[in-house]
């Protein structure tokens, strides 16, 4: 085992799910795409379902397959329309696909017909994000395609916000109005899906009028705020910590440089600790010279260029030994470095900090 690991607290996952469920009467869909935002999809899914989530959300059919092969039989919504080449697998795995193109609808219907089954689908509406989904003005096209699909049942309809992390942004109200327009248009065609959903994490925490029948909770499930302005929206329990053990300690003199390009030059005699984790593990080059790391319960600056497999920390005159624990984000003693702080250092968002922790980093689950 490498002296590097991501510690995932499943009790924190359960705590977050329960806390959010208290805020809504809607069903809870835990978004576990991208290996549960880097936390471990199978383990997180089981913890979330045990705490009261009733649905899981993925992007890829392959992600749904992993959960089914792990024995998870809860409803799984594929939040992107499956590629036609994956339609048969989506049906065989009992996934609930989303649809928004005539081609995708036809492929799923054909796959369902071949095995003589009916498949529930969720129609994705584009209310202004302009990413995926059928625009409200083209609802009739979707209805026509669905009318030809004799083996598909429209179980749900949903859309996605562009500004939910800014709860007072006026475009939120525009999208809510467009979603109601879409529901009305479907109703005129006799389509009234029993599951309507619009809220992501941010809207779940701040806009109860968007909860409808189901909320899709991604980042907040993992105890991270959906945006800088929402850090006080609930009491978050961050589930992931990133840790490593010091690989080498050396004393350098004032004027000596550290790492490629010698971009860090010591202004005084100091001690440098090498951490065996680098950008191949998801600790990007942007962290060099900006992030702080916890060693011995104290904040120490990361210095020099982050390399593929390691980076360096200036520990000053503190006594540090090979094998001592370094916390890149998480808690050590009375100090905490949050994923949000690392995101600021890297010039990104907390979503990316946790999802980019690579598969080279073993996950260690506690509270299982």
C-alpha cells in the first residue's frame, strides 16, 4: 500500500442525508456519478440508501452497472440520455434512463421491445442552461417521439438550474416558470409524470418551492457547500480527508531552492518534508506555493513545483520524521483545512478537489 490514502467517513454521508431529508418531503436522489464525486460509489450509495435516500443518480450506464453488480437494487436514474449503443445494457440493468432526443427514445424503445418489457424514462427539459435536454418550445417533438415508443413509460420530467448556487439570482425564477410551462404543455398532451424534479443541492437547501416530488442532491451529500454563498445553508459534515505520510525530511540552507525550476528559494535555513503524492494523484500544480498542509497539528506551506508523484512542504524548525501523517485536506488536532480552502488555492471549486483525487489513491472507509 502507498503511504497515501483518502479517508471517507460513511457516518458523515449518513448524517448529511438525514439532515437534508429533514428539510424536504420530497424523495431523495443521491447523485453518485463520477465514483460518488471521488468518494467511492458503491460504499456511498449503500450509506445514503441506509440513511433514507430512495434513488441514486449516475451519468454513465457503466456506473449503473457497477452499482447493480454490487447488489444495489434501488432505482437508478441515468441523468444523461444513454448512447444508442448502450440502450440494451441500460434496459437489461433496470436503469431508469433520461431521454431528450428522438434517436435516444427510439433506441431505448427498440431495446425494450426486444426483451418484451416496459421501461420507465424521465424526460429532460432545457429551461435555459442550454446544455442537455429538449427546449420548452420543442416539447411537441418529444411528445411525438414518445408517442411512437410503445415500450416506454414517462415516469418523470426534470430540468437543471444554471444559477442555483446564487439563490437570489432572477434567472432561477425564469427557469421555474419555464419548467411549469413544460409541465403544462405535457399535460395538454395527456402526459402527467408522477415524478417531477428540478432541485439540485443548492436549490434543495434554499428554494423549497423547487422540491416537487424528488430532489437531486450531489455535493451536499458529501458534506460540501454547493457554492461560496451557501456555506451556512446547513451544518455540513465533510466526508473525505486526503492524507499521506512524510517520505523524506531534509534540512536546507538559506538561498537553496526546491523542486523543478527551483521556484521556491528558502529565505532562511529550514526543513523540507517531501510528501509522496502529486498531480497524477489529483494534487494539481496550482497547489504549489499556495496550499497549506497539516503536519503535527500545524499549518505548513506547500512550496516549490508540484511534481507528478510528490510535492514539498516547508516545516520550518519543527521536528518532523519520515512516516509522520500529513493532512492535505481534513482535520488534524485542532486544525482543519477544508476542500473549499484547497479549491481557492488551486483556483477551482470544491467539486473538482474531491472528484480529481485519482484512482491511484486508495480509499479507506470508516463508519461502514
